[in-house]
C-alpha cells in the first residue's frame, strides 16, 4: 500500500485526484495540506462526505514525508518550485501539477511566468509526464512534471501527424475551448456564474503560457522546430477542452491515411481514442480519455481533440504518471 | 429632461438600470458613482460600449445634486442608509434599491440585518415601491423603497388571493428558485461558475431576509396577519425567479374562480400577466413582466409566479417607480 | 461471471447502466437491444468508444435468454409489461426500470397511466427495489421493480421521519427540481436546449405519476396513511434531483433529534449520507449517493434530499438491486 | 403605419422579429402564418402573452397581400423560394430570411443545398441585405435576401481588412462558435438539452453552407478572390456567435493600424462596435450590435467578432433592412 499526500488540496484538481485515489487499490491518502484552511476535507469538498476522514493541515515537507511515500503537489506555479525541492530532499516522490517543472529553459520560464526560476537545475532533467509520448522515461523517476490541460490536448492531437511528417511543423493554429473549471477555484469576478454563463470569449490571445509548453514538447517529440499560434476560449461549461487545430499537409493526403497514422501511433495506448465522428467534450467528461480525429478539407488538415481538463488534463494523468513511476498497471483506477 | 444619477453603478442591477434609462425619452444619465472604481462605465459593463460616455466617480451627495434631479441608490444595505439621508437633504429624489427602507420597524430591521438602523424615523413613512399595490402613494414622493426580488414575486403571486380572502394568511409555504445574478457581482467562491453550474441547492433556509418583508407588505395590503415560510434556492441560470407557493383555501374553490380573482385584481396593471399555462422564467427574462397563475390540487392552492430578478425584481420596477413619482406614464421605457 | 442483457439500450439510463456494468467485476454485457436501431452501441453512445463491442439487435425474450442470465428492461411503461412476462418465462431474472411493476393496485395503475395493466397478477407480488427499505426482500427475487427517480429522492428523505413518528404522514408537500435528462432522450420540443436553458418551470402540477408511487411505498414502509402533494420542476442542468419537502412535526422537536433519527435509520446503509450542510445536486452527480438533511423552522420540518436521477435514481440502484438479488456485495461497481 | 406579415412564425427568429416589430412605431403586425399550427401566437411563444392578439393562419400570398404591405418570410430554404415569387407577384415587399436568395449562382446553390433553384432569375439581382456593406442598394428594393448569422459575423469581421488590403484574401480560417438556438426549434435529438449542455463540438466541418455565402459576399465587396475555411461549433448557450478568425497580413502591420482601419470603415455605422477588449457574446446578446476587434500575433492577424445570431444575425438585421427599404431611420426599434 502506497501512502500518498496531496499538497494544496482545496481546488478542483485536488478534488478529482482524491476521488480517483480513493478507488485506487494500492493507495492510501494519508495527508492533505493547505496553507490557511483548517477545515475537514469534506467541508471543502462536500462531495467527499462519508468517503474520507481527513482534515487539512499545514505540514512541512518533513512532516509530509513522515506520513507519505509520494506527494501530489497541487500548488500554483512559483509556490510549487518553492516546495518541490524540500519534498524531494525529504525523500518523497513527487508529481508536480503546476507549470514549474514543465519547461526546460529557465529563460523561457522567466519570460512567460514573470518569475526567476529558483530551482533551475531541475529544469531540463525533469521528465514531462505525458505517458503517451514519454512512458518509457517515467518508471523510477522521483519527480514528474504533470502536463498542462491545453498542452495535453494539443500535443495528443498533433504528435502523430508531426512525428509522421504529415503536416508542416510551423504555422499551426490551435483554437481551443475550455470549460470554466480550468480557471481554478479562487474567487475572481471574471469566472462568476453570471459572467461566464451564456457567453463565450477568447482570452490571453497570443500570450497564453501553454504556448511555449506545446512547442517545446512537440519539438522534443518530433525533432522538428514546431511553431504554433494558440488561442484559448472560455466556454460556458464546467469541464472539457476541445481543440480545433488547423495545419498544412506536407503533401496531398487523405483523411483515411491520417486516421490510420493516428491509430498506429496510439496503438496500445489505452487512453487515446481515435474516433471517426467529431468529438464532443461531453463524451470524455469525467474520464481519462482523449478523443482525437482528423479531417482533410481542401488543402488543410483539421485535427480535433477533446479531453476533460480536470482528469486527462490534470488529475487523471497525474495518477497515470504515479502508476507508471511505481510499476503499477497504467490504467489502475482510471477506467470507470 | 430629467437628470438622473446612479450611486453604486458597478453591479448587475445598475447595469440593467442604465440600459433601461438609455431608452427612456425623458431621462438623461448625468453621473455614475463608485467608491473605489474609476474606470469608464463601458469598461465595467462592456455591453454599454458606444452607448454612454461616462466615467465612474466618487461623488458626495451635494455633488450628485448639482448634476442630477433624481438618484437611484444601488448601494448595499447599511451603506444605503448612510447615504440616503444626505441625498435627500441635498434635494435629490431617491429610489433606494437596497433593503434599508423597506421594513417599517427598526427592531425588525436590526434583528434580520444585524445592524442598528441609523435613520429610523424614515422607516414607517417611506413608501414601499410595489406599484401594483401602492401606485397611488408613489406620485410626488421624495424617497421610494424599491422592493426585493423574491418579495415582489411572492407578493404579486399572493396579494389577490389573500386580499380576496381565498386563502388562509398563515401557513403559506414559498419555495422560490432564483438565478445566480441575484447574488450580486462581488467575487465569492460560492457563486463561481464551476460551483453553481449543474447544481441546484437551497440556501438561507428559515433565515432569508426577504421573509419579514413579504410578511409585512402582505399584512399591510390585506389587513390580515400573514405568515410565510420562505425557502430560496440557487438555480443554474443567469436570471429569473420562480416562486412555487403552497397555501390552504379558506373554503372549497375552483381554479377558475381564483384565476378570475387574479385577473380582476390585476386589471389595468400593465406588468402582471395572469397566464393559464405554467410560467417559465425564460418567458419573462429581460422584461418587466411578472407572470402568475394558480392551480387547485385536492385541498391545496398552488400559486406560481415568475419574474426577472434584475428587471421586474429590481431595475425595471425602479424605473416604474420613477415614472410614477414624476407623473410619467408608468410603462415608459419598460416594454420592449 | 454473470451474463447481462439490456433491453432498450438507446437512452440515457441504459448508457449509465452500461458504464456501471463495464466496471462490475462479476458481469459481462452480452446483448443490447432496440426495436428499430441497428447501429453499433458506440455510435449511439459515443462516450462508449473503445469500451464495448456490441451492436443493437432486435431480440426476442428467448434469444435474450440464450445469451444472458439477467436482463435490465429499460423500455418505457406499457412496453415493459408487454415484454417482462416473456423474459421471465424464458428464464431470465429481470430488473425492470419502467413504472409497470411499481404500483401494487392495477386500478391505481390504470388511473395514473391511462392503460389497463396486462400483467396484473404480478402487481402486489413484485418487490419494490429500494434497497434502503426493502433489502431483505430482494435476494433471490426473479423480478424487481426499480424505483422512480423522484420517488427514491422523496422516500429516502421522508422514511426515517414518518416511520419514526416524527412528522405527520398527511399534508406533506414535496417541491422537487430535476435536471432535464429525467425527461428522456426522445426528440421533443419542450426539452430542446434553447427551451430549457436559462429557464425553470413547474410541470405536471398535481398530476405527476410518481405521486401514487411515493404514497404507496411510504404507506407500506410506515404503516401510516401517507398523503403527499408532489410538484416537479424542470431545472436547467443535465442531471440531479433536489427535493425540498415541507412537513408538520407530530410534536415539538429539534433538528438534532431529527438528524439523529436519520443517522440511525441509515446506519449501515452505504448510499445514503445524512449531511449537516444544505445538499447540492452537484455533490451527488455521477454517484450512487443520496444526500439528506433536515431543518426545523418554527413549526415546520423541512427535509432536503439530492441524488443523481440517472444513477441513484435509475441505473445505479438497478445495479444495487442486481447485486442484492445475486448475493453480491451491494456496493460492487457503485462507489467510484 | 406599415402593415407587416410574418410567414412561418413558429420559430425563434420569428419570435424575435415579432418582439422587435411590437416596439416599432411605424409597424403593425397584421398576420402570422404557419402551414400546420393553428394556435394563438402566445401559445406558441408564451413570452408574447398580453402583447399581441393573433392566431396562426395558413394564408396564400394573395391573402397575405390583402392584409400586409411587407412580408418577412421565415420559411426554411426551398420552402422559401416556392413562396417568395407569389408574395412578390401579389404586390408584397419581402425580406426573405432563408438562404434561398443569398447566393448569386444557381449552380452554387444546387451544389450546397442539394436542390435545383426554381427561381434562378432572381439570383444575382436580389440585394444581399447586409446594410453595413450594401446600405445604398437597399432603399426601394422589393426583395431583400437577409444574411446568414455566421455569414454576417464573418463578413463584418473581415470586410474592413480585406477591402483595405491589410490581409490576404485567401487562406483565411474562420473558427466560429454558436449558441444552440441557431439550430432552430424543430425537435431533433442532437439539440436536446441533455445532449448540448456541458459539451462543445464542431459540426459540418468543411461542409457548412455559409462557406460559399461568406466567400461570395466578401469577393463582391472587395473585388478580390476570397477563400475561407469555415468551421462552426455548437456551444452550450442559447444565443450568440463568436468568430475567431486567423488571417495573414499582406505586409507587417500593427494592431493599432488595423483597429484604425476598422473604426474608419464602420464610422457612421450604428451597429458595429470596434472594441478594444476581447468581445464576449454576452455583451451583444439581445442586441443588434456586432462587436469586432483585432490582434496581431507574430505574423498573424486574429480578428474576433460577436453578435446575437437571432438579432443582428437574423431578426434584427431583417428589421434594419425593412427600415432601409422604406426610408425609415435605420436604427428604429433596434436600440434597446
């Protein structure tokens, strides 16, 4: 039985993580932390009533390590890189759900996040936890950088076609639509119900921080210099991301060839489904699946991908990473 | 041309008020205030782009009076009773949209709002601005207490049947469902999109402040000692209130008799529609209408009423009150 | 390994049933039927892509019995009573999710459903599958009548207090709010997105068919003559029911006593959670839990209960019944 | 006073049209038709209760002409071209809200709509009713082809930049998101609440019929050969369209220059607002405004535009066209 802690357990991702871990046969949740909240966990997440008997605590890395073998770090960026080194030093394995260990270049981090990275030596050596691409690097790692939600959607959509040489690596347009839970659980006026409901809008046009992450990982995976224009949209729904991606084929190609390339790429990967219909976010909600498909329209390739931003985009892939780190079957607790 | 100011212009009610006043042929909006916000009005309410050229200012009552003849006070309770006396002293007519001048008994105010009323002499003398009941008292007033949204829904549903002696004044159960805009525009976790969407729940069970207001006004209107149990619910929609009300008939009665009594009561009242079907909040959204109907089921009377909490429940009735205060046709700017 | 068939597999309840059964360790789904649809199951329910490899077939009872041990009948009422006798005769165990075997009196059935019951001898002898009340009668049964969604919510809320003698069995008012999936998946104008969204309304006032079912079961369970006024509302959300119930205490009582009675009544029942806060439908969505609580306001008792109409209100309790029929642990496949 | 009829008055667009016309000071609605529905208009559209006293009738063109001067034809495509010639012959002025008179080439119509056009001589001579581009051609016309909703959004976003030579006319990608009311009011499973809510998906990828309409009108307006890739998405909201459009600048350009070009292009056009922030559909809902803005990101131009598909995308622009046909002020009844 692995003992697991969750650092920063008040948000939506932490909630989903707890729910998945509660059904994991080889895991026991032993600690949940918050800097300022001292309530019972089921007061913060009423859906957990009767399911877990823990209170939020403010624990040091050493205290966490006394109770747990592995820690999911659900802190916001910056806070995460202040905490992770101590967790590792205390002997914990860590899955970090923030952005702090995803980028490999401290300069790129500083430019996009506006903070000097205080743990730069771990950048470039930390494995990026997207199992569909990097599963062989994950077993045995002590620290995994869990991917961003938009990033996973975009990469899973594009990797087969870029790696296979079917589409140009540059000039890719990613038009992504996300449910509101992706913006977190902190009280902010722009994510109030009466602001978001009955409304769709773009945000962070040309400046969303998942842009360099998408480019970096696809470049690493394909060996080509990938360049994307990424535009996120706030969509009136709780959860789900749909990425509609426009690319240029390297040479004339049919939809069937591209679907075939996708199927081959994801053969044996349990959580990516290459579908023939146009994917709906509803069909992956509350699951660890990513649905992808592709269309050829005149001289363009359109790739469509959906996933649940809180599950396959965050908590689900985090458990998938934990499973792989520990040599547990990758799908454990993740297919319901 | 009447010059009108709005005190506290950053919320949803103020926005709706501005939108209505912009189409009012006899009104010019000359000032909009905020204690702390100095933005242009269309930065705060982007839907007003190109429609109004004002900036939020922090103005004293005297400064407001230099620019306006009438002021809509959209401050929260307590703040309102600190502001209204000065507005009146400065010579302004005032429609107060807070709860501060609705109750007649300072002791009741203190018990439900937890504050000593600092302007008690105006309680009991301020006219309650529900035109369907008190239209004859409104013309010429200098201060009108604009009714609460749940209150108007409940009173408009019940007044014909209580005043007509058709139902018992005690033991009335009001089960009300409101859209989320009723909770205001301040950033609070419980009204985030991802908390409210896909969820309905009761709140303030047995303790909502509209309870004494409903009882007081119905008691005043009917001369009977009205007693209600009021339960509000937060419903996943922007706007709209549905009240489902359960009462006991004083003697056996048919639905047709009750519908007839309602029609007679509201004859000549332009904004209450006695409908035969079951009212939907959608059909009154963005209007100043209140739709009401009634059913007799075995030995119970069920009254159903809908209105838009921001319009007929707040900004619309405020303009209706202004029209009546000034001798302008009651419906001006209110039927679109 | 139990072989299971689903008759009428195109709707929302059947989808949830399949999803639960796919994670059930002792079940194999061997047949899914439809009268007219011949598509693959994952064409009808795209969320099942990659999870099940079956096509819809039009099978006779005998053909189903050749492939399955137990059949979940998800046909509409009337169609169900035309099918169930043949399924039983063919040797199948049956969980019937329609209303056809829930009422015990053929006359009551005819009055509320407008059809003569064609299998009246089974009424009165079929066990009503609400495990929290009738778990001891379910093991070994060949036919179980799966309860209605509003019915389960109402009964689970009221049973402890009526059976315990805390509230009057008559004069109970049930004001229930349901998500739109409760209205099924057939194309009807009144459940179109643009009709339901941003709207709440009552329907079937005084005439909803769950009324006699609630009364019958509570009367059976308590030995008292229970009489309820039931008013359902269509709420703009996919799933979830909230029942707000108003009752009269038999004698003065405190909230603590009533909560204590509820806790005792549901002690050892894994799927009813007696909570202290006001339940939200969101917290039981996609689960087999029913959350209940109670408040005492002046001389009234208010009971609040939530469940997911498709899970605890339909597919989840159906599997719970199957588990109990077969001596499998009641919670198998139901806690995720 | 102009007498106006609405042919095909049961859908959402007809409802909005009626609501706008009811506040038009120079219009009287004298007839509303339906092939099969004989109900009162407020039974079909409950929001119209108390506002209009008409019943749906099945009228010939001649009968309509006896009662009206102008007819809004709200029939579906094909049905419209079967009706419009008779309406014109009977002496009516017609605003046709279908697609039947929008395209200029009968061959293109046949290819995209799958029907031979039965009134081909009017194609190419009918004025396309987008007042921001063709206002000078509309006065005095007897037949106006009212534009499609996606089309208006896309054209209003792109026209200033294509006509001004700022962006390449080819290779434009339009990623559009629409509320569900755009799919009409006929009962279809794919637009049920429980299918659309909590879900976003693309549809008609590469095959939506607004594609040739966008290309034709922009080509006409600019004199350049415009080519677009248009991808529509079904978004969980009642109303609103957001188009996020990706184009290539003809030469390096700043956002300020492009915003300036837009402002100049729409100077004096009352219903297009060039905004600086990122437009939200909520801010144009229930209005006749189209909000547009532009961003330059690296070597791409991103144009964003929003409008209400039922108002500026259908009923509002139809009234705008009527006003212009008749020499009435363009904004009459359209700013509320």
